[in-house]
C-alpha cells in the first residue's frame, strides 16, 4: 500500500472521479469498479460527511492501485483533515 500520489497513474488516465455525498460502503464498491474499468484517480469531496475518514479508509484499501485524494477543500481545517 502506498499513500503517495502517483503522477504516472494520473498522466496515463486524465480522468478524476468525484465522490460527493456517497456513504462509505458504497464508496468501496465504486472505487473497486472504477479501478476495474482502468481509471486511476478518485477524489472525495470534503463537504461529504466523514470525508477524512473515508479518504483514509480508501487509501488503506486502494492506495497501491488508485490515487485517492480530497476535493472541494475550502478551509485550512479541511486541508488538515484531508492530509
């Protein structure tokens, strides 16, 4: 597992999936299908309830296969939570 952003993954597939207001169990299913489809980068919007925890969980599960990051980061507190 790696939590390091992989620029090659992004450059190979310049599509970024956006997960907004999707509950955690469904996010795992979406991430798995997203990966199976050959896509490489997903963001969880920080206005999603529990976004920081969701990002952490998805990174643990898919960090070696997908870039997982934060979107709609509007405050310093959200930035700290996303990191």
